[in-house]
């Protein structure tokens, strides 16, 4: 079972790395999943993961305090908002557009009111 957690951790890490470069993939949720998988899979692999710059730059502060800097929030919100706006403009049916608007509202609500902003 531990090998499955480690394999899943590496899969989520790879998706998180891709998410750094592609705004349609969210980086932080995949790295959080990777962290959980590594913690359940192997203490050695978990220590390695937590020593990487990928973890330190994207997750360390969030996992410690549940908060992000304004810069981190904007780096997540702006590219995703641009992709959703593009999808909204390309979508020609009403249910699709309503779904995109709901996603945008939920995303901004979560980032503004649920995640604390560090100074």
C-alpha cells in the first residue's frame, strides 16, 4: 500500500509541476495531495519532498498557517481567471456560461474570505 501512496505522490507532484507552467492546472491542490501521499507512503520520501524548492515556494507557508501572500494569491487567481474568461467568451450556451460564472465567484470567495493573506 505504501508503494501506491508514493506512486500517487509522484504523479501529483508531476501534475503540480505542469501546473506551474500551465494556468489551467492548479499547482497547490496537486502538491497538497502529493504531500499527503508522501506522508502516508514514506517518511524518507516525505522529508525529500518537503526539502524541495517546489514545496517551499508553493506549500510550506500554506501548510503551516493556512495563509498565502498577496503575490501568491494573484499568481494563482489571475492566470486561472484569464483562462476562465477565455472559456466564457468562447462558450455560446447559457448553462456553460452560468457554470463558468459560478466557478469564478466560488474561486474569488474562497481566496478572498477563506484564505488569510500574509503581509
